[in-house]
C-alpha cells in the first residue's frame, strides 16, 4: 500500500539542506508526521508500514524534498 507521508524533523529542529535530510533518514532518526494522525516516524517505521514516499518539509517548512522509501534516496 505505498502511501505518502508529509513529515518534518522531530523535536523542533529544522533541516537546512537535502544532504542533512538524507543523513538523518539513513541514520534511522525520527521525523514528525504532519498528517492528520500526527506521530513520530523513522526509516524503519516507514518500511514496516509500506510508506512509498516521505515528503520532508525543511528550511523553515518552506521547501519540500521527496524521499523514495524503497530506494532510500531522493525521488528523481
């Protein structure tokens, strides 16, 4: 069921670059789910719940980077 979640860095931190986002994701660190059902999600959770893509908000929530969960990299 490949669905998409919109997330941001958890615990009030902000990403400044895509490189920072990918390092955070691949280290299995937490993201805050911004969807209707809020919560915390990491790489392991995204794979377990068959999430297809993570739309990651960064740079004061002004930009979006899309991670392809199946490829563990940004969507091309």
